[in-house]
């Protein structure tokens, strides 16, 4: 892109493919091929051709009308020519220097239009909604760059620079939100996760299928997940598949029977089997000492405290009599 005699920018012609590619490496050839592939799908160029009354009119430079119409639709997301002109007019007016209090700068109108078409061609909107969003993204970008440019002006106050930086930050956040909205609109708001390797150990279970956030789950259990475990299990449980083991059946806090696998004594590891507690004197003594901490609530400690309280009462009574 170079500058013309009037100081504006003019788009150069598409570069030609070098005839001698021997001097380039394989990596450089790939890069050159990508460059010319992008150039081949470049945007359509327009020029400013005033009418008989001197009013500016933008006309495309392409000789093939069908190809130019297709490129306009790819850049603006709509085949309607009236809507194409409307969206292009909106995005052109957001460029700095296009419009002022004196009116529209007709000398640089084609330059702004070609810049807008190049950006729209990169976004490639697929329908009218994406076309409107693409125009908004370009406008927000132009506003953010203008605010950042003003923030770099020397000699301004701190408050002025801070206001420009805050304005630019808001615009950049809006631009990021617009990109995310465009991505969600194009993908339909769905995320696709591909899992290539799934390892399920013996006794485990895996979900193979589609899991939706709405609560519906399409499940296919792997055959390996239901394999019977071999060998002795923990907590004296019999070997085999825990899913087919007998249930505990003890009453839970909710009042429902426990569904945990039962041990050989008929109860699960949490409900402890059919134990009735200690009954022999030796067992009762061991039970009392099992949770012994400080002994403040033992029978001896309680009797001692009562004896001391009785002595204190008798002492007070004796003092009052004296």
C-alpha cells in the first residue's frame, strides 16, 4: 500500500508469482504460496466516479459483474444491493477523516471504502446478522485506536489521558465480546470435545457417548467396566462384582435401608455388622477406658466434687453460727 500525490493511500496491484522459485527454500515456497492464495481471494476494489451533477459514486473495478456481486456478498453477508450500500456507508463513516463538520471527504472516499472492504473480506460474514456485527467490530476498532492515539498526545493533563485510556479499554473489551459473540453465533453455542483414548481400570465405569448440559445423558457403558473383580476385597467383603453383592439393609438417618455392599456378617463397613456391644465385665471395662480422656465425668470424680461441695456448705454454716 503506497501514498498517492494527494497524500491518501492507494491499494497496489496484486503481486505476481515469481517465475524462478529455485532460490527459495521449501519453507519459503510454502509461505509464498499462502501469500498468493490469500491475494487471489482478495477483496473487490472500488473507485470514486462522480456523476453528471458532481456527486461522488463508488463503482467497482472488476470487469466480471457476476464475480464482483459474489465478492460483495462475501464481504457484507447479504446479496441485497441496497443493504450492501447501507452497511458500507455505515462502516465508511467510522474511519477517521471521512466525515467532519464540513461534510464527507470525497477525495478519500474510495480509500476508506477499500480499507473497509479489505477488513470485511477478512471477517467473511455469512449472513446479514454477521454482516451487521462485522460492521460494528470495525467501528469499535476505529474508536479504540482513535482513543489510544489521543492518549499518546503530549502536553495533556493526567485526567485527559486517563479518560482516553478508559474509553479505549471499554472499546477493546467490547471488541473482544463481539468476537466471542461472532464465534458463538457461527458455532451455534456448542462445544465439541474429542477424546481419543479412554482407559478404564477393572471395576471402574466410564461414560462413552453424548453428555448434554440440559440433564439428558446418552450413556453406553464399556464392557470392561463391568468386569468381575478377582481376589479378596477390603473390609472382609466377598470377592466378586460389588454391584451384585447383597445389601446392608440397616436403617439410615433418612429412615431408608442402607444400599451399601454387606460384609459376611450382614452389615456394611459403616454400620459395623450385628454387634450388640460389650457384655462381659472385662469388655465393659475396656469400653469405658477406650474413650477415656480426662476423667472429669467418672464416678470417682463426681463423688469427689460432691464431697467438696458438702464440706464447703458445712463450713459456711459453721462460720455463720460463730
